[in-house]
């Protein structure tokens, strides 16, 4: 039996596409500019093999002009243009991508800058326009053609006049409705902002005539308006530049421009990876905690670019929660995007990049700790809590990544020490890593339980954060040393000679202890003579895993 071809209701298909692929209308401009950039790229690749063609970079640009009176927005490029057949095939057939075909034909060449692949981006123009008119002249031809369409009811192609090779796309911008504003796509400032947001790193200039004011000649207070052609995009992304060309100020400016934060970044990480997955990234460790950092409102994530075009504002998969404070961007040419180019199709590459980034952040923090202690402590004061949560969360599966980054205030000099430093300073006879929990350092220092440990000359880590003890319980040990609360029953400290005395005291006061136990029956489990007290008459201690401080926190938690 003869196979039948599927028929598609192209009208419906177009409508569906226009209205459901994209979440934001403004991306129509990103799509049209990307097409123009692809068209110029094609000229460039052609010139590589065709000796009769010379590629002078100055001759290649994209231009936007808005005409408010006529409600038109025009995007002009000096790219490779389209012949009549190409207009028919590429703009008349939905999901047909001339650019993908070009990429495939030229695979051997370095064609990876070409952005297009799905053959649908162009139609995004209909999200903002009632009529789209394309006048194009293909390279190598002396005829131009005009393609025109009102969207769903088809298109026409007729011969047209055009002097130079390239394409000119005119959008008749829709009238405002009660719910939707379209006027904004005729506003200079808005267009500029959209270009900056999505297309700032297109490698060819995106020009715009912009109106400015200047003093009239021979006048001191009279102004006149004048037009000036301006390049709106910055073209070369800072992350593609060589690290050696960039100064600290360049990175700081980038951080401010991108509004990653209002502070100055503490440290930047510039990555140019060429391994299993190719990507560039600039990451920042902020200096201060964003006001909403420890709330549900805070959204972690990095900006994700594909070939210099912004795809996602906050790609959360690129950062583990425990490094959620990191800001910055990633650009890769190896991503498989979905059709709207707003999301990724499958995330093998992304997983690789994320893993790579995680390791870089960790090693950067480690070197900060090693070489710039002051900065690290500043960082730790801002985000240390996050690291401790990172140790605790997900059943401690990330503890190995994080344990060397932890710090706690130590009893010795009331300074922050790492676990490594603590263990290195332990006297030979010390068995455990001691800690004491409390609401503040002052309060902890008054705890009678700390006395015996301190008197032995052992350091104590002060836990003042709710999460501290929980995190440490997750670690269990560090360098094979167990953690021990100073309030736990067995401190593991060698009994001294006075021990006998304690035993005697225990026997002598048996009656007293028994009656105390009776009175405190529902409050304590036992009353004993203690070996650990020096200047305090009495202290509380616990048996088992959960300390008094933890119990308080657990009781305060909602069930
Ligand atoms: P994609 O860019 O994913 O291929 P589009 O729908 O954006 O899909 O564009 C379809 C095709 O139309 C492109 O692949 C390209 O061949 C052609 N095209 C679109 N805009 C231009 C342009 N400005 N200059 C030359 N060709 C273009
Ligand atoms: Mg496209």
C-alpha cells in the first residue's frame, strides 16, 4: 500500500507555534538578530573558500530602525541574503532551517558560530507584528524579491528593488490592546535594552539611529535634537577575551553591569574549558550576603549563553545548592537547546559543565583560604552558614566536598580555625575534637563543662550557629578524630589521681544524691559526683548522641 504523507494544517501550526513556543514576546528581536548574524557568518564562511569574495569586517552590520509614525520596526543586515527559492523554502516552510543545512554542508569548516537550527525563530516576528515584509537580495544575484505575510493566511513573493546584497525585514507593529502594549517595540530605549539583554555579544555591530540633544551652534542655552548612529552591542564578550588582557576593574564592571550584586565581588573565576565539553565562564564570589539569601525568595543560578546568545537568566542546574551564592555566566557552543531556545533538551553537557564548575569553585575557595585568609574569612562570615547546611543536607552526601572549607571559632585565641588547623594543633594525648554549643561565645565560655577540657590544654570549637552541631554530627569524624561535645558524659580524658576522691565523694553523698534525684525526678536522669568541675559547683551533662543544645533546637522546630 502506498504510504501517505502527513498533512499539517499550516495555519494552525503557525498560530500554535507563535503563541506557545516562547514565554516572552521580546525574544522576537533576539531571533531576527540571530538570523542576521547567521547570514553575515555565512558570507564570512563563503569568503573563506571563494577567492572572488573579500570579507571586510567593516561592511558587515545589522541595523535597527523604528518609525513611530508608521508603526514599523526594520531590521536590516548585509548578510548573504535570500534568493526567491530560499525565501520560498526557508520562510515559506515552517521548521525548515537553511542555517542548519548550511552548518551540515560546511561541517568541516569552523561553522559553529551559526545560531539557527530549528527553522522557527523567524515566525516569532508575528508575536508583535501584523504584517512582516522581507526584501532580500542574495549574494551573487542581481535580482531582489519581496516576501510578505500577515501570518496565518500565507505569503506572497514578488520581485523588488534593492541595491545591495542582504536582507531587510520590516515589521508592522501591532496596535496596543487593553492587555498588551506593543508601542514599546518602537521605543529606542526599549529596543536597546532588549539588544543588550539577549544579543549583546553578537559578533557584528548592531546599529541604531539614536536621538540626542546638543547645544545649538553659537548658542549657550538653546538645544537641538540630532540623530546619530550608535552601535548598541558590545560584540566581544569579556569571557572570550584573554585573561591577561583583563584587569580587576573589567571584572568588577562586568559584575556591576550585569547587576549580579550591589557589592564588589570578593573574587572572580574566569574559566575557558577546552576538554570534554567546551565552555567559557565568569563566576563571582560575592562579598556580602544578599538580603534575601537565606529565604525562599532567593533563586540560585547562572546565566546561560549558547554561542553568545542569552538562553536562560538563571540556570539553577549549573550550581549545587551549597554554592548557591555564586554569581556569573556560562557560554557554551555544545548545548542542545529545545525549540524555543529557552531550555536545554537533555543535560549531559550541562551535567559535565556543572561538575566542572563545582570543582573550580571549590578549588578557588581553597586557594582563597590558603593565600588570602582575610578575604576567606569575610566570605565565610557571609556564606559559611550555607556551607554548613551543605554538609548537613542530603544526608551528608556532599560532606567530602565541603569539610575542608568549614571554620569555627576556637577557644584558644577566639579566632576562626579550620578543622585541619584544629587537628594539626592537637596535643598527642588528645583523642577527640571538642566542641561546645551555645547561643553566643560569651555564654559558651561561662559553661562549667568547658573547664575540664580547657584545663587539659585542649582547644574547644565554639558552635554558635543552630546548624553547627547538626553539620558536625553528619561529618562524624574529621581526619579520623571523632567530635565530642564538652557536655557529653564521657569526655575521654584520662582520669587523674583525684579520681579516687570522686568515688569517695560519690559514696559519702549517696543519700544526698538520692534525694536530689527524687526532687528532680522528671528533669534529670541521674545525679553524680563529677570529675570535670573546677570552679563551678554543678553542671548538666548528657548521655548519648543528642546534646542539650540540639535538643533545644529540635524542640523549637515545627513538626
Ligand atoms: P533558524 O534560524 O533556526 O534556521 P528561522 O525561522 O529563524 O530558523 O529562519 C529560517 C531560515 O531562514 C534560516 O535558516 C535562514 O536560512 C533563513 N533566514 C532567515 N533570516 C534570514 C536573513 N536575515 N538573511 C538570510 N537568511 C535568513
Ligand atoms: Mg533563526
